[in-house]
C-alpha cells in the first residue's frame, strides 16, 4: 500500500489565477493505493499557483488503478505540450477541481 506521485510544470498561454513563475502550471499524476475506507484512486490534475485547478479521477481495484495510472502516464502526462491552455485539458476530460 502506497502513494505514487509524479509531477512537472508546463507552460500555458492563459491565466490560471495566477500561474507559477514563467507562466507555468503544475501537473501531477497520483496513484493512491492506501485503501483509506476502501477509497483507492488515480488522479491527474493541473493547478495554477492558487486555487484554480482541473483534474480527472478514476476509482478501481489496485490492479485497475495501476493500469489506469500507466495509461494516463503514457497517453496524457508525457504528451502534455508546453504552451497549452485550459481548453486543452478540458478537451481531454479534465473538470474543475
């Protein structure tokens, strides 16, 4: 039982109320397998420097969550381009956090 987290900063072209220095947002991919009250999940999120963020969640078994983490890592996280915007994340299925 553990938490796996990877994160990076990407440059965006719009205001995230505010962004981090150099107009960047933090993107994190998290696999939470701690089984707190039966709640295991995968989350991918993008946050500005304050209280605006977009995210997607997935809840499943440990095996399902590991597969989803790997899928989102390979197909979303590693493919996020610099100079993207909120609409880019929303088109992937992210919603307000």
